[in-house]
């Protein structure tokens, strides 16, 4: 690939395109800031030429036509190198990235996205960062390091709440937070001199459970007990999930498989806390262990859907129970009716009740329960 070192005419009007600013960096200062890594001479030379063209281009003007006149092909290595050199010019880095996307030879990579996130984070463009995260997800390029990088940028911007929420958002993108992610957050907040906030986030994150589970996965029962004691000392009451983590860890260490009843208890507990994804994950684990779903477990799934107001999915599970010839029973309908009434969906509750009357479950068999 070749770039010519020329001055390009400014195009200030008539074109809708990406615009940039160098944020006050002088031309020589800007170029000095781009020399940060030793790379292949050819790539390094092309990257330096691109940065020189960009540094000479007036602020608030279009760069796409200027670069397009002189670029033949953009390799992934070149994109990564230019973005690394533009780490202190976030908006300019984004402009270059947007242009590069349409060039021959361009390929998305985790490295290039991370360089761009780092650059945008320095100028606190977090909305743009999350747009990049969505794009990374669509290209299957997200990693745990992606979220660690975002947490660090939030922490340095003194946006502690947002840093914590970034950890919680991981599950929305298909990555369940692990002990290492939690430790990375604490370390990041500590280095950013936010250690008091780092201590306070324990109450905000269900972090004790994350820590206990992390120690359990490593077979460190001493660590599990220490965190458990800290949790109770702080006034947090262990729930069914906490105890389930202990049971799972002890079963794993002794080679004993968890029982269907244990999975049922975990699903019930998680569902009632509206932690549906985790409840469904345990359901899948139980099937992977070879357990055939029984009525109590399937009812627990129905209840989990209802707690999250996903009644259509609850109805689908009832149909699945019929297909499997495992229920439904009176308890199944009690669960659905209770939650419909709880949400003031009385007409829908009556429709479900009428359906019971025409089915195999006798309404008379239902009993009043404490919810």
C-alpha cells in the first residue's frame, strides 16, 4: 500500500461525512505522540504517512476523500498501528476507523476495537464506545478484556457507578461475570484512587456471591468461608443461591453430582429474584447432567418466567410439559394464576382458569397456598 504525503484540499460544505478535531495538538506534537511501538517498517511508514496527512488537515473538515485518493489497500496491521498512534486523538481515530471500514483489505479485529475504545475513553465518548461494543458483538469479537478496558476508562473519568454497571452489563452481551472480572474492577477502582467506592460496591452487585462462586470454582473452601463470614458480618443474609453455590462446590470436589432437587431449589430461588437467565442456565445444567425434567423442576421454570412477567414463555413451557407427558398439574396453574392476579391481569387469569376447567386438571384439586 502507498500513501502520498500531500496537502489535500479542505471540503467544508456539501458532503455528509465524518469530521474530526485533533483537540489542540500541534502538527509536530501530534506526530511525536504517534511513535509508541516498534512494528514492521512498511506498516510503520504507511502509518506515519497517514498520521502526517491527518495532522495537516484543517479541523472540522472531511478526511475521507483526502485519504481515499491516495490509499490502495488497508491491511489489519496498518489499521491497528494507526489507531495505536492516534490514542490521544479519539475523534480523529474514529474518523480514520470509519473511513478504513470501506477500504479493500480491511478486517475487523478485537485489537483495533480496543485501541479505538481506549482513544474514545480518553475524551469520555462513552456513548460511542457502547456503539462499538454492539458492533463487536455482531462480529463475535467481544472479550472480557473489552469490558475491563471500559471499566478502567470509566474509573479514570470518576464515573464509578458506570464502571460498576459495566460489570453487570457483561451478561447482556453473553459473558457471565467471573471472579477475575470482579477483581479487575476492584483493582481498577483502587488504582484510580476510588478505593472507598470499591469497598462500597459489594452491596450493589451481589458481589459476595460472585466471590464465593469464584473461590468455589478453584476449590478454595477457605476463601469461600471467609467471604461468607464477611457477608454475614456486613448484615447480608445468604439466600438459596449462596447455599446452592456451596453445595455445588462441595459436590464437585467430592465427585458427587448435584441432585434434581438441588437444581429445583436453585431455579426457584433465582426465579423469585427475577434472575431468569441464571435460573434457565441451571435448568440447562441439570439436563446436561442427564436428569430428566420432573414436574417440580418444570413448575419452577414456569414460576421463573412468571416472576419476570414472561407469561407467553410460561404458557410455552406448559405446552412442553404436555408434550413430554410430565404434567401440568394443579400446582402449575396455581403458579400462573397467582402471578396474573399479582399483575392485575384478571381477565387473562379467568381465561386460564376456564382452560383448566376444560382440561385434565380439576380446579377443586387446587389448595390455598402462602406465596
